[in-house]
C-alpha cells in the first residue's frame, strides 16, 4: 500500500490530514505482516498504529487492553468515525456477548477489544479460532514485565496466545518502557524479528512546574481560577486528603469530587464517567485514579503530594494534554511531604526499601533542580541528546538576576567546612540561620562561629546560593539521600583567594506562573473566535448527551478549535478541518454547520477579517457573509438506508447489513424524514405503551434537547427510542 493510499484511509476513517511522526512506518511494518514494539509517549497517537492497519487488511484485529472502563469509550470513539468496532468484557451479559461474538464471526467487526483475563478462558480461545484473525495489538504492553511499573499477571497468558497463533503479527504498544522493560516484552511475547519503534519521551506541550508547598491552597486556587471550566486532576496523598480538598475546592467555587480506592465500585465508576463526560471538571484523587482515564483534554495535573518515583510522576503528569494542546503540570513540594513518604518507607524491608528510598530521593532531587526539569526527565528515561534548556518548565521560564554572592558564599563554604563536610544543605542552612533545633544543639553546632551569621537570606535563598556553588564546581554534593556537601579543590582555592563571585540566581517573585497563553509551544493553536468556540462547545455537549457518549467522542478540542478558526459553511470546507472525516461529517456536520452559519451571518462584514485563522490553510473560511444555502441533499448512503427501510428492515438490521453503527443509521433516518421522504416509522417504534409515555414526556419537557426527556423517563428508555418517537411526531405534523 502506497503512502498516498494510507493517507486516503487516514482522512476517510479518522479525518486527519497527516500522519504523526512514526505512525506511517509502524503501519507499513504491520501491513507487511511483521511484529512490532511501539514505544511512544502518551498522546503520540499509538492507537492509530493498529487501527488503520485493521481497516486496511480487513478481517479482525484483536486488541488487548487492560482497562475495562476504557473499552467502551474507545469503541464509541471508533464508531463515531463509522468504524466497526466492538468489545467483549465482563460488563456484558451473556446474550450481548454472544451477539458480539457472532458479529465478529460474520466479519462485521474490524477491531475487537478484550481484557487480558479473557484470553486464558478455553471457550474464548475456541472462539478466536473461528475468526479471520489478522493482527493482535497489545496495549499497555509494559504490564507484562515485572520490571515495569504496573505488572499484571494476566498479561503473562498472552505468551500462550502467541503460541496458538504463531503466524499472526503482533503489535505491542506502551508509553513508558525503559530498555530493560522493552527487552522483557520482546522476550516474553517471543516477538521474533520484531522491529522496535521507540520515539522520544518528550511531551513538548506540557509545562512542568514545581512550587513551594507552603500556602499551596492559595496558589492552587489561583491556578484553578485561571483554568476555570477546564479538566484537572489533583493527586493527593491520602483518601482523607482527597475528600477534604474536594470539599474545600467546591465551596470555593471550583466543583470537585474525590476519588480513591476506598469508594465502592459504583461510585468510582460514576465519578470516572462524570469526569470523562465533562460534568465535573476537577477530581481530587489518590493515584488509584488515572489508569482508567483516557481523556484527551485534561489541561492541568496537580501534585498535591510527592509522587513515589519519577516514573510515577511522568505517568501521572502524562495524562495532561493528550490532544497536544498546551497543558500544565504543577507539583507542590515541601519537605514535610518527604517525611510522610519516609514514614511509609520505614515499614518496608530489604531490596524493596532500598528501591523506594532511591526513588524518593530522585523525586526530591527533581523538585530541587535549578536546571531544566524536562532535561532531567528525558535523561532519566535514557535520552542523552537533550537540550540544556527547554524553555517550557519553571526553571527555564524563571527570570534570573546576576547577584554578587561573595560574602554569603564565603559563609556557606565556611559552614560546610566547620560542620565537618558531613551534612547536607538542610542542616548547614539551619546552622547558618542560627536555628535553635535539637539536632543542632546535640551536635553542638550552636557553638560554632558560623552559627547564626546569615540574616539577609532565608533557607530557600541560601539553598539557591548553595546550588549555584555546586553548579559552579566550588561545592560538591554527594549522591544519595543525605546529599552531603563538601568543598572541591576549586572551592578551597577560591575561599583562600576571596575573588568577587557572582551567580545567576532565580528571582523568587518571578517564579509565579505566567498566564497560560493560548499559543504555547507545541500546540497547533489558532486564533479562534471565543464566542463561536463556546457555541460549538455547547453544541458538542448537547450531542454527546443525546448519544450518551463523552464529549470528545463527538469532536476533540483540537477539531473544535479548527472549526472555530476555519468557520466552514459548506460540507466541503468542513471536511478540510483536521479531525472531520466522512462519518462524522454525515453525523454531526449539519448541526455544526448550522451553528457556524448562524454565527457567520451575525458578524458585521467589516469585522470578519479579524477572526481569520492565523495558522494553516483550513479551507475557504467563507464565501460571503450573505445567505448561505442549506445543504439538505440526500446522498447515496441515505438512499440505500431508505431502500432498506422500505423493505421493512429494522435499524439494527440495517446497521449490521451495512456495517454501520446504530447511531449512524439513526442519523440517516432523521435526515431522510427531514428531507421530506415518506418513511413508515410505525414498525420501528417501541411498544405502544412506551411510545405513549415518550410522547407525553416530549410534550411535558417541550425542549429541543433530548437529555431532559431522557431524565424524565429514566434509564429504562434509550435515546434512540426517544428520537424515533420525536421523529414520528414531527412527521405526523407535516
Ligand atoms: P496514545 O495512545 O499514544 O496516548 P492516542 O492514540 O490516544 O495516543 O492519540 C492521541 C490523540 O491524537 C487522539 O486524540 C488522536 O485522535 C490524535 N491523533 C492520532 N493520530 C493523529 C494524526 N495523525 N493527526 C491528528 N491527530 C491524531
Ligand atoms: Zn526546561
């Protein structure tokens, strides 16, 4: 398959115009029938790497995914693009599961998602044998390795799957795998002649910041105020903390809910769903939250407690900005947090304890960096070719000032010598500041001449000086927990010579966050008309409610911005916006075009130029501001659905026979009726009594929106039923 062919498939099925780095090669490798290991950071676009081949090869691609909660969203997302996908997991009753299996056997499913535990069931294996299985994709593949951070024993059974289908190519995918974990994945799965595709770990659209923990709540409120209405996760230390924080934030006007492993399954599921759907913007959570979260538009991840390790920090912050738009990661750090973690570590023994201690130390080192944080993270994951400064973390963004530190540097270095070069900065600083502490007295360091000789710097300020001296090579800091300071040879020479010394010190005030800009690095952000954007967002919300799917299944933020920037008024133009493919165009096109046309028509001609897109040529913005024709014509696909309706097929039957989703067929029916064609809806309507109840509810609520009607009727009624009845009523009026 040529590049051009692949591009056509990309636009047709996903609405995208270009591959992301790496995708095309990975896809070609899979299409050539070879095994691959894909290591790509979160948001890099891993899913597409197996989804596109699945569409190109036909047959069934089996997708192993550990998170049951995610499967439905993933499948909904694919279906909204008109892709035949389904899932099998323990949430389905036997009848539904059997239906899904039959569909897969009949060739009506391209992508079948399953949880790993199912793979060890003999019945399931027999079922797999009856499929036209073309590829096996294993998501979160690091779960197979004990060296990874999230080992799952169920993943070990996947090796047996390999043995059963040795000829079927495998694609293993993960966002975090060190070299050792990568080797382990290849070995465990026996991926002979497997090609590895490892793209960097950098997440350029994320800004990393560490702020002092004292007063975290004010700083946190500021942060949330700036990002009002946007999705945020706040990681807390304990269950109790999550609840207290959620209450405090809610009463301060930032609706938040708590999430932790102590809640019952149902509450947890509901909380996740409400967050994913965008009903609650903020979740205060313990680390138990997040594994099940694949929400692309999380704009902020806050650590209100110290993460356990750099891996954990990277993983948790990685949940921000999957859609590539600028997003922020803020860690509030104070020394007390470290003590809390240490308290837990004390109860551990042996190797595990040593590992936990080392990880904590690395995390603390990260917090205390005076150099680029991104560089530290990338080096941690083994990337050696990194820039000195990324320009998008707090240390890179901070303002610095040349400061003459000759006198204070002499004091710091003398104190290091006088205390015997056996202590880390925390203690040396306490001595210099004359802190009356038990430890200082016990060591008799209050008797030293350097005790209390600094009054023009505080502890943090002194630390910055000490760090600066380490950077200059005058002091050396030992690795490990105590980070003992000692003088280097240059340090001793300088101390004897008393030459003037200046350091570039970070100005504390300047560490305050710059206002988040809409045009940050890494995100393709257009200047958008915010009034239009808000209207489009409201429309998205409504459509998502009606279909009972998360908002991003309708359109992601990137696409919504693209629409607001390009303001397409014809279906042709709309199709040119990234993220709009034929399936979504058909399903949602009209609704969005109507809003955009209304908006364009309401702008006085002179001001139209002010809202032109600044980046990318996303279609012809608009031809005139005058009247724009409504595009109500039916296309072939509608006509085919119409024919089948006239032959008396039900919506479900049409969906199956045409390989469309239920929702798409529903949308066809609405369109056909609205276009004035006669359709006998009677056989499609629910039983008489139900139809009557729905009709009454529609009258009572008297709203264009279906959500309130559904609310009135309860879970027993589906949106599709309500739609059909509404349609029948409209038809009756005409
Ligand atoms: P990952 O699984 O690697 O974290 P996803 O597969 O969820 O990432 O993709 C992240 C986002 O990027 C999704 O919103 C996806 O639709 C989008 N995306 C993937 N490939 C492309 C592409 N070629 N062009 C534009 N957007 C893409
Ligand atoms: Zn940086």
